[in-house]
C-alpha cells in the first residue's frame, strides 16, 4: 500500500511527458530529447556511484563513444537503422569497458576517480588529435536515421525531434529504467550495495568484489553509450567536447542534484538541470556560476537531493495528524484539590 502513491506519481509523470509534444510548442519537446539521453546514461552511472560506491570522473567517455559509434555506423558504414546503431553503441561500450574496468575497479575512492578522469582525458586527446579518423575538433557528422524501419521523410529535423524521435526516446528510457530496476533489486544489486557499505566484510562472506564491480562498470558503460547515441542523433554531431572532463562533471552534477541515494534521483536531476540550464542561459551569461552555487547549496542543505526532498514532503503530507484530545488531569490536580488529603479549605 505504501508504494501506491509513488506508482501514481510515476504514472502521472510519464503521462505528462507524453503530453509535452501535444500541449507544448515543439521547442520544449526538442529541449527534452537530450534529457532522455542523459537519463539513460545516468541510470547506468548511478548503478556504479549510488549503488556501487564508485565515483567516476571520466564517465562522459562512454557518451562520446556512443555518439562516435553512431557517426561511424550511420555516417561511414551507411547503416541508417537506429536500432542497429544502438546495439553497436552498446557493444562498443562493452568492448571498451571490459579491459578498462578490469584495471580501474581494483581501486576505490579518489584513486578510482583519478584513473577514470585520466582515461577520459586520454580519450579526449585521441579524438582531438587524430583528425583524419575522428575529424578533430570539428567532430564527425551523425546523419539522420530510420526509426523502427520508418523514414519519416515528411518531417523536418525539428518535427522529427519533437514527434517520433521524442516518443521513441521516452519509450527507450522507460525500458532502460525497468531493466535497471530489475538489476538493482536482484541479488546482484544486493551484493553491490554490500560492497558499497563494507567491501571487506563482503569479501569475508565470499562476495567476489572485483567481478561485481567490473559488471557494474560494464553495465554503466553500456547505458552511457546508448545515451550518447541519442545525444549524437539529436545534435547531428559527435565531437570531442562530449568526452571532456567538464561533461563528466555535468553527469555528477545531475546525479547529486537529483539524489544518488534514490533510484529515480538521477532522472529527476537530469530533468531539473535540463530545464534550469535553459532558463539560466536565457537570463545571464554567468549561468555556470549560478549552477555551481546551486550545487553547493544542494550538497549542504539537501544531501539526498531533490528526490530526498520530495520523499520528505510526501511523508509529511501523508502522515496522519492526530488532534490533541482532552487532557485527563490526576485526582490531586482537580479544581479545589491541592494534593492527596489536602483541600483548599484546609490551607490557612
């Protein structure tokens, strides 16, 4: 019964997202397409960070890998089926994450973060320097692709993004969220949380520490590559800035803003930051300073993020409130009685 309000809110949120292209101008639907890409990527990122306790500062590497994979598969090889592109991006994430994860998951804390940051910067340098292969700072073009075998030739780019591709990404995010929900509530997710809380004790109990962390790293990379393919299709470009360390910080910001201790926290953070950044950019050129201040306030006053705040508000509103009843006074406190065997008339 406790889950009923949460399920109702989730269904209402999905319905609201589905009505955006119908009720709002195309600009807003087009604005939310990157949100779906980031939401999918952050579901994987939070498996590693929120559930596994490993904070990566180079996770944008996998988003760039997905975008460049889309550029190669669709632009160079000429395969215009977006489903094949997604599979190719996922396989690319798997192939890269296996050897990389085998190395980095042997470390924790700041050492894990610095290693992922180093590999992310190395990937950025490779994409930037090997101009003849990657296009250098100009990047690689991601052409228009077919969705479920349909061309949608009658739609221009904005109409495609605000219509068919919008609903395609919404469905993809729901599928990714369902699969991740099953993962984190499986025995695998339980073992991963035990590693986060006390890796030494889990090791004594027979949990294979490195294998579970490697699996989480690979799954997060696959989710990141799929999200990167969506971002590449939306912008029509894969460029090195997708891999830069500031973009990895962007992912951390969204996760902390939404709340990494909650399953839906990263999705909430991605939506909030997408809308907030759009509004701030239209008002001031110092929007990055404002975002930094907001992050500091969230860390200090809302350590569980927006999802934690919403949970606290919901608990407060749903908790039963009892009106105070009449106070039953003891006998010696009745009017005219000063104590056992002592009345007002007995006092001189």
